[in-house]
C-alpha cells in the first residue's frame, strides 16, 4: 500500500484506515504496509510504527498484514521486526541490505536473514528487488533460507521467468511461498509456481488483480490471460513510468486517498495525471 500524508506532510492514519477498508472490500487477501511503494525509506521509526498500527486497525483478523522492516543493519532489522510484531503484523517483509552491496554475498545474506528469523516472533519473508538495491538473491541462498522454520517465502520483484522458476525449484519441498512482485509478470509467475503476488497496481485496481488470481486458481487460463493483458498498461504506468507519484495520483483518480509523495519525490505532473486518466478509462468496470 502507498502511505498517505496529510496537508502538513505527516502520516495520515485516517486515510490509511479508509484505503485499507476499501482494499479489503475488493477482496485482497492481505495488505503490505511499508513496502517500496509505501515510501518506507523516507519514514522515520516513529512514523513507520504509526503506519503499521493504523493498518492493523482496519485489516480484519482473517486477512494478513505484512510490514516492511528491512534496515541496513541486522540489529536494526530485528528491532523493527519485533516492533512490527508487537503492533499486530502477521509477518514481516525484509528487503536485502544494500549499502555495502559488494559484501552482500550468499553467506552474508544467509547469516543476516537467519539472525532476523531467529529473533523475530512472526514469520519473515525475503524481499528481492535488485532494481533498487542492486543485490540479488542467488537460488542457493533461497534454498538454504527456505529451510528455516520461520522464513515463509520471498517476494520476487523482477519479471525474469528463469529467476522466478529457480526460486520455486530451490524451495521445492519446503513450506515456502514465492510471491510475484511485478504486475506485468503476474500470470507468468503463477504459471511457474508462484503462490500469489504483492502488487503496486492493486492499490488502484484491486478487483482486477483479485479476479486474475481467482481465474488462474480455478483453471480459467483464457480469462486470466485476458485480465493480465488489461492489467499491464496501468501496472507499467504506476511503477516504471511514473513511480510512486503516479501511483498516488492514480489512487486519487480512483477514489482512494493517495496524497502527495514525500520529498525528494515530486507530485505527478499534469501531463502524467492526464495520461493516467486515459490509461484507467478502459478499466472502469474494475474501479
């Protein structure tokens, strides 16, 4: 989920609760707070806790609340993960440390995530996002970490079919979920064995994403492929094309509360908003 800010630039708990209530009504199985599209790196620890607390108030107990708790240090990640658990998160999503990326070897990542999982009272999901971090999980690291009883899965944000398949194969036989993190590759990832997805586009067109997943789940691949084709333009628009400012603008256009992004991000331009309107028009039945 995106993190809405009020007119003063502060986290807006009421807006979070409003958005979450609508997403849940649209049928999503869970909510991720403080992911990349939640502008997590731009929030301080107090604000991060406020986001989790507000989301938990609106997420029913029969749905999942995941919280992004990745920090550069293992110690900081453990502290953030424990706080998230105390605030009611069901699991934590932990991005790879990246500042010292040449040192983030397979052994270093295994040691980091093992320590986090050992010390965190709720399940841990790995988060692979090399476009941002420059760090990529090797399949061997996933294989080793999938054996940890408190590591539940991985969010894979590329559309690299070979990599998704390698993660599925590496974790075979373990209770470990591979989740797609890029909407343009959602259907393909499901075909390769992914168990679901965490998608920015679901902030704007949650019903479309849910219907695609349900069509695949019942074996209606023709419908799933049709929905995938319809999902791609808005998914590209709110990620690689316009980024977080575009995602928040698209949310405003569809009745959610996006609010402004936090500096150094700038609000979407008038041209971008016009483009988003055009992209959303063919999807009116899902809004």
